[in-house]
């Protein structure tokens, strides 16, 4: 399966739990409170930016080692390495 197909399958399963993946949405900042996280987002659509603030029970950073916004905003480093994909096969198995 190509990555686009794999992602479509995962999004389809998330939708069964009323969870939707949003594109063109950027995390700008967040504040951790004792029982929730306040999240500041910016939505990019048709050349416009729309700011939004929401609250959630938790925040997950799942955008990879090179660009993990949550990890960077927390000031955490990545103790590992990333490699270029020349001659490498990457698969979700």
C-alpha cells in the first residue's frame, strides 16, 4: 500500500470514533493545566489564517522526529537520528 492509501484507511477508522484528521491546521502554542490542555491553532484556508483556541484532555505530538512541534514547544530534544531515504525501503507492517 502507498502511504496515501494507508493514511486513508487510518482516517476511515478514526472517523468511526468521531475523530477527524484536520489538514492545513497549525499548532502555534499550548498551555498545560492540571486537568486539561489549552491549545492555540491557526487554520490556513484560501490564503487566510483563522486563529482558534480549544481545550482537550491531552495533546499528542505525532508529526515525526524532524518536525515535532509539541516536542519543540516543550523544549525537549530528540536523542536519535534521522536518515535520508536514499536506497531505503520504508513500510508499515
